[in-house]
C-alpha cells in the first residue's frame, strides 16, 4: 500500500537491508543498538538490522516504565529471542522519579503534562546513547514517516539515532513489511502479539496513538497525497476526503516542521525524494 509504481515490498526490504549494511561499513562500525518497546516499529527495525548485520551484532534494550504493560516487555523478550539478539532490561522508573523530584517546582500544579511524557522518551534516548558510546555501536532510530510528518516524536528522545531506518515508510507500510519479514523467514520472527496490538507510546496510563493522531488507515493516505503526490489540501478534499480530517493533518504537519530540521539521516526506499528538509541516504 502507498508504494511507488514498480516498487514491491520485497524491493523495500532489499533496499533497507543494503543501506543499513552500507552505512555501517562506511562508518567503520559493526554493532547496532536499538530500543525495544514491544511495538511494531522497533520490531521491524530489529529484524532488518539482523538481516543486514547478523544477530550477533544487534543489541536491544528494553526500558519499561510505570506505564509499560507486561505484554510489551514479554513481547520484546520474545522478539529478541526469535531474532537471536542479546538484550538488556533497564527500567527507567527510578531515574524518572529522581528527575521529577529534582524538577518538582516545574510541576507544582499537579497536572499531568506532555513534558512528563517527553522526559521518559529522553531518558530512554540517554540510556541508548550511553550504550552506543560504551560499546562502540550505532543507534538505530525506529520512527516511521507517519510519526515524523505529524510530529509524534520527542526531540533528543525517540528521534535520536545515527540513522532513521523506517522513516520513509508510513505506518501501514511498516505493517506490510513486518508481515513480509515473517514470510521471508518462514516463521513469526515478529510475534503475532506485536502485529495485532494497538499502537501506543505507553507514556501515560492507557495511552493509544489514536489519542493524538487520526487512525493510521485514514492518516497515511492523506499524508501520501500531500507529500508524495504534492496535492494541495483542497485537491485532497476534492477527492472525497473529509475536510476536517485534512485540516487536522495539515495542522499537525505544519506544527512538526521544526522537528524535521533536527533528525538523523533517513534511509529512503523509493525514487521519490522525501520532501525537504528531511536528510536522506
């Protein structure tokens, strides 16, 4: 779905694996690290990394918080075992509590804030970058294009990394590639529990991506029309798309533009360039 004419999901897989391998060779690195959240994005990036570098060169870090479900941890462990990669579990709760104590004055009103969500993401980014520095590895970013275009990511947190592996794939394409990965290996290297769960950043109680974004099945075609097809919002509406939905997505996209100036290089899968200011490889 949404792939450019003539580009198959098999070709997407081949391109990403080849570009990961080439990037690491060019950087003189052999080891990769990434955060394993129990979600589909980190699962497919881990699988692609193993295809490109070998399981012995990929390390996952699970960083549960008070808002992580038991399933997310269990699913990440199952993924790591299926792929044959090493992993650590580093709970962020104690460090988060210390940081909140140190900044108590910022939250004196007692109201939950997106700042507390972003703090968790930045603590995870710090842990990942520390492992990267300590063991001479490159951090693989796991953000997808749907998130990137709508600003659903935290600067200096889950948007950090050496390269963005799936940032040229919309969320619906991430699912398609994940199913292909399982078919390629003839087994569920990506557990079915990961493929079927509702996407969530798990940064507050009972959070779902749809709390902040339209459902990906509605979001992604509109983003594709605006970005790859370069249609105006009016042209997208003229196709029969709900105007309120298009207006909401345009607002999200406009508000996210400043983040795109600060992201790592993006591995591209199609011949249509990612619109500026995204950096691409």
